[in-house]
């Protein structure tokens, strides 16, 4: 399908037909990137999509040990602070 570029301020835009929006699963935001000179539009992902599954795999593989201890003792924790 060919579409026209339309002026939007100093830029240009493309009107995406509602049938394409529905088929692609676009919401209020989409991701746009350029790959080898081709503009690719994709549904926007949530910031932490897939993290739950990744954490579950880590736990199953027993690869979820803390990298930094919960409590870190420092001498300055025991000393009196002066303002």
C-alpha cells in the first residue's frame, strides 16, 4: 500500500489506516526504528516486559543469588555524624 507523506510542522508524517493499526496491535504509542534504511514500526513494549519470565528462569536455574548483600556494614554507620 502506498501512502502520502503529510506535513506536520517542520516534519512529515504518515497516516496509518485503522485496519493496519488493529492488525499490528498498535496502542497509543509505537516504537519506530530504522533497519538498513527501512523504517520499522512495532507495538510499544512496556519497560519491563519479559522480566517475570526471566526471573523465573533464573530462580529455576538457582542463578538468583544476590550480587550485593542486603546489609553493608560501614564504619561511618557507627560513627556520630556532624552537620
